[in-house]
C-alpha cells in the first residue's frame, strides 16, 4: 500500500492576466487542513472517503485498477487547492509518473502552478507565469518556524472552479499598472522581509498584495474579495491589529499570518466571530513536499 500525505495551498494572488507570460503568482503550503490518500492494487477500481468519485476520475487514466482510500481531505473549491493536491497525491500513489506528467494528464496547472510546485517542495513559492507547459518556479523559501497561519472559512458559497472559472478568466481585462505594483510588492516587499524574518514588513506587504491582486477579479467578484462575509471577516481581522490577511484564491477561505504567541488568541476570536457555521484552523507553513510511504 502507498500512502501520501499532502498539505493545502493558500494562494495569495496572481500577478497578471495578460501578456507573454500569463498569471504568475505567490502562495504558500500549509500543514492543515491536510490530504491523506492511500492506494493499493486491486482487481477493479474502487474508492472510499471524501472526494472518492473525483479521486477515481484522476486515477483511472494513470494506472491499472487500485483501491483508493481518502482518509482526510480539505474542503473542495474553497481556496485550498484541493483538486490539485488530490490529483497529484492520487497520481503519486498509483503510478511512477513524474509530477509534471501527472499534472498534465489530470488537467492541473493550467493557470497557477503554485499547488504543483508546492506539492513537490512546500514553502512559500512564486511562479513566473505560464507560456507553455507548467509555469516555472522562480522562488521558493521556507517560512520561519515561529510564524503561524490562522485559516478561517465562513459559511459562504464555494469559489469558482472548472468551466465557471475558465469563463471568468476569459472575461477579465488586464491591468499593466496593477501588475507592476504587484511585482514590486512581491520583489521589494514580501520576499526581502521573508528572508530577513521580518514578520511586520512581510505582513504589511502581503495584506496589500492580496487586496490589490483581488482588484484584478473585481469585475467577477464585485470587489477585492469574493463575497460580503469574506470582506467583513478580513476587516474584522484587521480591526484586531493583524495586517497579513487576505482571501485565498477565489475563497471563501481567508488567512492571517501572525506571531506564534498571538495565533491562538486570534483563532479564538475569529471562531467566536464566525459562530458555529464557520471553521477555523491554526496551522504552520508546510516547508516540505508531500510525504510518500509504502507499507
């Protein structure tokens, strides 16, 4: 039996919607919520657990029949990159194909490649935009061990995916001036602060980057964030003195990067704010790639 454990991906934002190299982006892998997939050869295909049907769709073109067991899975279409992590984990569990080939055959990394590179290496990642094939990994850094990430998901509709996402991208205009600002916030804001271990400067650049990247999607979302409850949640976190906040991908998951000694305090307040219908996680960045073991 092969067992694969992968984290989730938070996507801080894209850099560009048009040009020779499209998309690009910045994101980070986190430990929780996580994905755990087991597979063993069988006489016919079967799957159990959350996302079992989708796991089978990914697995069938890649290998001979296996029995798949999805032991844990993050929420789908919520900003965690669950589809990509599931496709790559299943592919790794049932085949010896390269990650690039698994991604190609399962339709991953058509825009952002943060989740694909993150599955391989973990950490904070910047991809250089897609021209042909998977967008290249430009930067990969580990997140300091004393930083924490609070993830919060209000009771809100799922984010765009599939055909709806593709249709949205086809309608979005480019903004070169905004792309210039996003690149500057990445290269002269987040990255040097991360290298220096300066959380205050990193958080300030991250919060601005995420909000400005969200402006690229305002024609679809109606603003920098996907729905009012997410905007209100992010405003609430800011009111608590937290700057490194934002929405992951199309949402509705939101995040805050904070010091370790402030993390549980923040999570408790956000959990109380969201009430029983919301979900929160206190996690660390995942600075390693997916774990693969064989029994």
